């Protein structure tokens, strides 16, 4: 693991530079993307660079980590709408090459089809991750098998509570989601994890310094050959 500790503002610039380097060398790169508040500054920086002509996504393909189950099509808090609003509408990526799991078709065949699409695209070159307070990545909650592929999952109570801020009430937060599995994430050729704020400090400590265990899904990143962790000072407070 390469661990970079900086301010949130500088992290966005540094992580964006990693995308610039990748797309310069491989314009048709396959990008694994994430949602939530963590990547917003990065997405804003990527949009700025794109509009300034300093990076292009015109030949890139993207696959998102996850999607809520049960939200109506077009719901503003669906992850498809999130991505359109916060990134895709601001860059030159063709929408036909942006992929988000279906929150409507929750069949095993749909999950397998998503995996197959990733494989047909050539596999993920760079996967972006946040980290949950309980150490989850994507919506792979504690206890998710390390060998898992794309699947439907129940969301932990702590995950729903953390995501309540995006909805009017906890009752509106979906109870289930479809998510890339841990094996899917680990198959990416490179991984970026961004951790911001004091509530991520314990999870980040367990990820970096703890044992590799399915009880802390992000700890599996210790076994990946090319991981860069960007953490602000508060998230990194418990790292030795």
C-alpha cells in the first residue's frame, strides 16, 4: 500500500493526477467509480481538468460499484442519477459506455451479466473506493466473502444510518443494494481508496494495520499489489 496523507483539497488534485497519468498512457482505460460524498471533490477536479482540455474520457469506459435496490427510475438519490449529476454530465465520456448496476433487475443472471460486461471491456484498470465506518467497500458489508462477485446484499444498520443524510428520513433509505463483490474489486489492476474525516479513522486503522479479515472488508486491500490510499489528517489520525 502507498499511503498519502494530505488535506482533502490536495487529495482531490493528487488523485486526479493519477487519472491523468492513466488516461495519457491508455486513453481507452476502464474505470471503476464510486458514489457518496467522498469522491465529490475528485469528480469536480476531473471535470475541471476535462473542461480545460487537460484530460479526456472520450475513449474511456466506466463501471460503478453499486446501486440501491427499490428506488424508482430517475430517483435523485439513485447512483445513476448521482453519477450523471456529479460527473458524467461534466466530462466527455460517452454515456453509452457508462455502466451502473441495475437496482430493478436483482436476478443472479443480471449480476453475472454485469461481471461479464466488465470482462468484455478488458477488466478494470483503476477502481475508486471510499470506506464505510464499519470498513465496508462498495456495499460489501462485514462478513462478505472475499471471493464474492457482483451480488445483492442487505445494508448494515450503520450504513443506512450514515446514508440517511441524503434522504428525508431513515425510512426512505433503501435496505438492500446490488454491489460489485470483493473479488471483482481485487481484480482491478490498480485501486485508489479515499478516506476523509474523523469517523473513518478507526476503519482506516483496521484496514492498514489490522489483520486481513472478512469482518473488515477493506483489509483485503493489504493483499493487492497496487493500492494507493489517500487520507486526510483526521482519517489518518490512528495510523502509526
